[in-house]
């Protein structure tokens, strides 16, 4: 029996240990770790294999340690500008990206418009599609001599090569998207008497948006490939010219560093277009 008036003993407060407090944070980081860790491990294995294979007596390519020793200044300070063509990789990449931006923008506008025309008109489909199918098989650099003869300057010639290289997947994918607009959408448009520009904005473009951005994604990749090759021939400031100049100077370490930058920028361009397409298709589906 307990004595009258006595109070029950109070239970000790529950204190959350740091281990349990950190568990939600670990669970939130787990998806990020699952995405980042595998490529990092594969990259580490590849670098280790590269170091082992390139350290032999008959190796012709420099190992990663030599690349770091030879091109350390180029990696650490990509923003230097000593005048002329003696610039850091940032300025070469910026010059190439400016050409790609202009050429790809022109190709996107012209490609979408021509794709809409081919997708909506049977006559345009029969007349233009065979020509497009033939021209799209021409390699990008094959257009460069004609571009130099027509424009007589390196800058517009490079932009034209980008334009003519990236326009074909945009045209083809846009036309396929327009022709694959569901018949139910067309029936609804006919019922509510939606015609002309309103039909394109409300029905055709939202339905064809995934196809259009697929073409844009392929086009931006081809644009980046084309400008690297074109700049090797036209010279001037640009990442393609930097690679060719490094080859002429036998600076293999600089070439490896430049190729790494080229791959990273190309990946970033692909992700940017894919992200824009995701937002655009989400917005059109929501509307």
C-alpha cells in the first residue's frame, strides 16, 4: 500500500539519441547516394586502370598523374586571358557555346516550323520529306567548304554547319509528333469548332511537345559534335581549335583535359534541354 498524499514517481524524460535523430537525414540522402556512388566507383576504377595501363614502358598516352602535372594550370585556372589565342578553356568553351546557341536557335525555329508544315500537309510531306531524308545523311563537315565559299568568313560558316546539322532531327520528330496527334483530340477540336492558330496552340503543340523536345535533344547533341569538328578547320577561339592546336604542339595532356570539358558541357546541354522538355510537357498536360 502507498501512503496517502504521496506522489507517484515521475518517469525519466525520453531523450532522442543522435543516432535516431540522424536517421531521417540518412534516409533522405540515400537516393542521392544511390545515384552518385555507382558512377563515382566506376570512374575511380577507370582512372586506376588508366594509370596502370599508361604507366608501362610502351604506353603512348600520359597517365592521370602526368596529365595533372602537365595541365595543372589549365585545370586550376580556366579563366586566364593573355591576349590573342592564349586563353583559358572557359573562353574557348564560351566561344563555342555562343556559336552553338545561335546555330541551334535558328535550327529550332526553322525545324519546328517546317516540321509543322510537313506534319499537317500531305503535299508538303510528299514533296519535302524525300529531300530531307537525302540531305540529313550528308556529314556535317561536308557542308563546310560550301559554307566558306558562300559566306567567306569562318564565324557564319560554323554557325551554318551547326544549323544544317541539327535541323533534321527537329523537323522529323516534329512532323511525327504532329501526325501522331490522337484522333480523339481532333474530334474534340471539331466539336468545339477549334480551327486555325487556336487549333495549333491548344491541340497540336501540346500533343506534339514530347516529340519536338526529343528532336531538340538530339539536335543539341549534334550541334555540339559539329562545332568541335568545324572549329578544328576554321581556327580562331573555340574548344575545337584548342584541341587541334594542342595536337600540333604535341600536348596530349591538354587534349585530355579539353575532351573532359567537352564531355561535361555536352552532358550539361543534354540535361538542360531534357529538363526544359519536362517542364514544357508538364505545363501543356496541366493546361
